[in-house]
């Protein structure tokens, strides 16, 4: 895959990813010591991040998964958010930590937060691995943030282009027109 001309420069390498995820895990452990949160991964992109983050959180946490779509097979968001897979558990009275792979405009996160807050949780916070600089149309209000990256389309570590490249162990720029 390294010879794929559509994989551009590395944005976040594997060592930097694991170091920052360990730091985030320690912060989450300290912040939720008394009441462990429900970790809600936003599929499919956040699955690798959730797996590595959960190993760094030294608490008995529960997991659930949501799938939302605003991209389809495109490299730009359509702006219309749909829930493709909803949660299986009740949020009433629980601390909820949304585990997101990437924040672009922030509109999908705004939709998710509003949707989950309507379900009666004690709190809803967000841990995002990546935030694209300068693209937010609304304040993403993140409690935990991994990396700020340039406003480029990226793949790897769960992030995809038309369902490909998720298994890269790092984050890289995607060059759709390269041959």
C-alpha cells in the first residue's frame, strides 16, 4: 500500500498516535475516576481509535457504537446527517463520551450531541482524534482533542476513502487524482 500514489505525506505517524492516545487515556481515567463513562464510538472511522484509547483508560468502561453518514463515497460532506446504526443501550443518567475520529465542519458532531443529549444522559462530552484546522462552522466544544491537522482529506487509522485505507497504521494525506 505504501506504493499507492494516492497516499500522500504522513500527517500523524504511528508513534505520535500511540503517545497522544496514551495521554488522552490518562486524562479520561483521571476525569471519570468516580463514574466511568459509556464510550460511544462513531463508526466506522473511530473503531481503531476506540480500541487503542480503551486500552489506555484504566476504568471499567462500557462501549456502544453508532454509525452516521454525511459523506457516502465522496471526499466532501453532503451536509445531511443520517443515523445508519443507533445505540443499543440506554443513556439515562450516564456519562457519555463520544469517541470521534475526525471533526471537519462540526455539523455531524452537533447533530450527534443534540441527539444523545435528548436521551437523558448525565453528561455528553467528546474525544476527537483529529480536528481539521479552520473548517468548523460551529464550535465543536471538545473535552479531549488528539491533533489539529491541515484541512486536507486524510486516510488511515480507521479513516477511509470509499471504504479503503482504514488499515494504515498512521494518518496520511489522500490524493484522489494521483495515478
